[in-house]
């Protein structure tokens, strides 16, 4: 069990502990099917739709598991976090429910929907310039001044254990139906969700091969796995997957990735938009670009995954502006 | 139990029987929550998202329950149905799975997404002119010529019992969580879904008040309940809720409505678009105009429903063209 979340790796016992803590707070998202997707892939596919999670992404799982552990004495000082949006909302909603003050450092070019949703949840938003300012420095200054607890987006084992509850739910629900996934595909930015999901499947379904989905140009984890050490993305490469722009994998998360991630694939901006269109037309789900990454990877590597039997895809979020979504769904969905 | 589906009303035993028949074929859709919706309404709201059902609407529940009962001797002659789209897809997908031929009579102005999805499922589509042709006459002619079994959209008790499985699932899932809905809101066109849901709740949660949601100008059921007899809509009134344009309630369904529906509300086209926007921004679900009717009614009658405690809304479908959806989500969601 974790005693220092910045040092100890999460185990399955930590995920079980997080699941108890999250009960009644977060949504046990269902496993969904689609006959259109099954037909397109040529294998049965199960969908874990985390856009249906509270705040529209998986992020509140980790935020709740971390923030709810802050000692009573420190709670009045609040929390501070930096985030392009989904972590921001998870932290803001958690702080609101717990009656704590939250300050979120967000890039000024984050989707308006994410900035607005963060403010609506009562958080103070400090916008920064992605090019000329350091979000880490701004957060550290706020924490030093206010005594607020910093809530990291991924490199914290309580955060990872919280995100891992999504994997635990999927593995338990599949087992209850007698289904064993040959493979699962989960997107990664810092890799907290992927790390947590991988630990859950290691315990509950160790035969399932774990794959990472990354946006093209942000394949830091795939390259880090190849290099057997953490390597960063080239600076300045932009992707429409605003949720997946961490420069490199988290240090703690990468220890799990090295142990459990079998491989990975990237998806281009066009492939992400096509996957969003597929999700709209066939799944009736709203996926943001990053949230559609696993679907995009599946649709562009069908034979690879179909040959491994039943597939699980984790769709991580749906916080997307109307303009971007309208652009995606105007594209014909991939056949 | 039903012996003649054009005469006998469905009972809860018929819904239980349908549930057994549908097991493994249709999706047991989850009950979803949204903190944004709870806050907007001022009461806990549960969402039954039938856009996540196979074929993107609830309609396959009834289609499967009806078509799978066709005797072996009649199966080679196929089925015929008329539908603006969702029933078409439910019938087409069922026939495809059962290896039967399906002919669907569809209005030429039905959403392209629905016509395309029906064809993709292997059905033959016969388009007709809504103004100058009679869909009933065309269907009858096809049935007489081919010996195909006519699959009515709602006025058939096996169809209603199938649709009622959505209500059975919601009532059982709520009971398992210790939740009792004070009220439920379900849209109606011919009223088969509403009739089936009402029978399920009569058996499983009789204290839940049942309300109907109708598009403005298509409030035939609300006016029929007032008049205590079936009255039709004025001809020629158009709504964007293409799924909800039956001229009057079904004769069998209305017998249930009279017994169990406490009241109803309408929603204008603008209110339907606003509800679609709310579902996009906050629920991350794709709702078609008719599928958003219950949400629109809830958002425009908040005090009425909040005073009755926990609310269930049935969102019946998500088969909407990208253009219409883009138009809806460009509107700011109702606060």
C-alpha cells in the first residue's frame, strides 16, 4: 500500500482501496457494445466510455482519491493544479464537493468548454501563456504563497490508483459476463490512466495485452518503451488532442508501463477526427480528440487487434468545443 | 400473456418474457447521472440512454420481440414495415440477424442517416412521398404480394412488451440502488415505448408518476388523455422531432396510457435543440430531436419535477444527421 505517493508504486490493493473511497462519488461507467464497430473490426469490441464519467472524463477518479486524503489541517489552504482541462475539472469538482478552494493553472489556448466548466465548478482559473510561461513555476508560487496542496496530473500514485478504478470496473464487468479481452487499448499523456488500468488488469486479467494509443508527434511513451528510458517529445509539435500533450511519461507511471505495456500505435489528427465521427454516427457518444485516440488506433490497426480476440477500448473523455465537434462529424465515418 | 398481439394488452409477464427473449441480443443500457443536470434541476435525475441501444434507439427491443416470434413457415417471406427511421433500423437489424428479408417503407424526407443505416443493415428501402402517398397502402400492397409479415411500429402488444424491457431495466436497476423515482418522463409518438414502460413501472414501482413528453404541435396523446378518447394532430404541422410524428396514439397503447399516464408536457423546436445542446455539453450523449424530448420537458418544467423527488428521463434515440446536430450544439446549453 502507498505511504508516499511520490515514491511508492500503486498496487492492486491501492486500486481496491481507491474504489471504496470513490463509491457513491464517481460513476461506475458501463461497458458498451456496438454492432457497427464489431462489424468494422471483425472482432467483438467493448467500450469503456469515460466521457460519461462525472466531469466528462476519467480524471475525477484520481482527483478524488488524492484530494480526499488531504489531512483536515491542510484542507482550509486548498489545492492547486495545472491542467489543459480535464484534470482541472476533476480537481475543481472534487474541491467543490469537499468544500475546498481550488486554483487551476490553465493554458490560455485550452478549449473554451474546459475553461468554462472549470470556472462553473467554482475554481479560480489562472491562465498562462503556453510558450512564454511555466505552469510548474506558477503552480509552485501559488502553493508556496497559500500553502495549498499541489495535485499533480499523473505522477502521484494515489492519482494513478484512482484512475486504475476504471480498469478494475472494466475487468470485473467483463469477468461477470465471462469475457476475457485479448487486448486493451488505452490512451496516454503522462500515463496515469494507462498505468492504473495496467495494474488493475495485471491482477484481474493478466492475459490481456495492454496497448497504448498516442497522438502522432506525441508518441513519447512508445519511444520511451523502445529506448527503455524516458524520452520527451520534440517541443512545438501540436496535436488536436489537447488532453494528451504532456511532454513525457510520468516517472512512476513509466515503471508500470515498462512492466505491462506490450506496444503502442499513434493516430494522426485526421484519424482522430474520423474516430470522433465514428463515435458520433455509430456509438452516439461525444468523444474529444484525445478521448477518441484508442478508437482511432483500433480502426487503423484492425487486423492486429482482431487476431487477438475481444478488444477493450478506453475512451477517456468528451470535453470538446462545439466547433471542433461539428468539424469532426461533418466527415463521413470510416467504413 | 398475449395470444393475439393486435387485441390483448401487454402485462408485466409479457415484458418479463420479452426480456428473456432479448437477453444477449439487445444492450442492457445503464442508468447514468450528471452533476450538471442535478444542479440544473434541483433534484437527482437518472438518465436511461437508449441512444446507446443497438441501432441507436430503443426500437430493436420491440422489433426483436415481435419478429423472433414469426413461425418458421413464414420466415422465408420476410417482413415489411413503415417507419421514419428508428423502427426501420430495429426491424432491419433484427431481420439481418435472423437471416430474413426486410422491406422498409420510408418517407423520402427522412434523415439521410436513418435511410443510410437502414440500407447498411441489408434492408430494401421503398421511399414514398409523405404528402401524396400512403405508407399504409404501400406496405399492405407489399405484404399482399410477398406474404411478408407486417411489423407495426407500435400498435402491437409484442412490440410494446419489447419496448417495456427498457422500463423494466430502469426500475430494477433503481431498486438495486435503493432509489425510487418520484416521476418519470418518456416521449411518445404512437406511444409503444411509453405504454411498455408504464406497464413495467406499474409492476415494479407503482408509486412513480408517469409523464409523457411530446413535441409542440404533436401533442395528440396529451389532448387524447384530456378528451378521454383518441384525437389526432392537425395535419401538416412539422416538428424537427422526425421520430415522433405519428398522427395519433395507438389504440392498444392508449388503453395503457389512460390507466397510467398522469400528465404531459410539450417542447418546442427551440427547446428540443437546447436539450440536444445540453446533452452534448454536459451528458456527452448524442440525442436526436425526438430523443431529447424528455430532457427538454424536464429542463422547462424544473420545479414541477423537482418537487416530486428523483426523476427518470428516457432518452429514446440518437440517430441524427451531422448538420442538424451541429446546428443544435452551436446553441449555448440552457443554464
